[in-house]
C-alpha cells in the first residue's frame, strides 16, 4: 500500500471518483446539488416539449394523406424487394442448375430440379403481386370499395 506522501493529487481525485478511500473503504458518493437537479429537469422538459412540437406539427406540413404516403412507401419497399428477390433467385437457380448438370448422384439431381421449380414459382408469385395490386388499386382507391 502506498504511503500518504506517495499519493499524488491525481491519485486522490481518482480514488474520490470511484468512491473508495485510500484504505479500501467505500465512501458515500456525493449527491447532486439542487441546481444540478433543476438543470436536469429543465433539460428533459425542453426535450419533451421539442418532441411534442415536432410530432404535432408534422401532420400540418404534410401535403399527402396517410394513405398516399403508405402507398408510396409500399411501392418503394416492393420495388426493392423485387430487385433483391430477382438477384437471389438468379443466384439460387444458377447453383441448382450447376448441381443438376454436374452431379452424378440421381438424388442430388432430383433435389436440384425440385429446388429449381420452387425458385421459379416463388419468383413468379412475387412478380405477379405487383400486377395484382396495380389491377386492384382503382377499385379500392380513396378507402372506398366500389364493386
């Protein structure tokens, strides 16, 4: 253990921050002052007020309704999903075709053929969803179903 004369002010501050005394006994930590509590309350009140203003003013400045915004978001998501699914389908189909052409094991060839069929069917279903939505959208536009 270091002697008192060996301790530097830096070491004493470090000990005070950790809450330990030089002898290893835990000291009581200092409580925040009243001014610090007030600053903290003021800060979080301003954060809450700013968040409330942002949330309440957003619909005022929005030019679109929630349904047009939802439609735009879904079109964007569907477009990205279609692009990613096409890349994945082409990659998986390539692997399945290579296994089918190269493999000498009949079971592996049959499984590759089965996977190839599943890949093509799934890709066609994902692509046809966009056509179905484009066809049905005029019937349900404006939130009103008109048969």
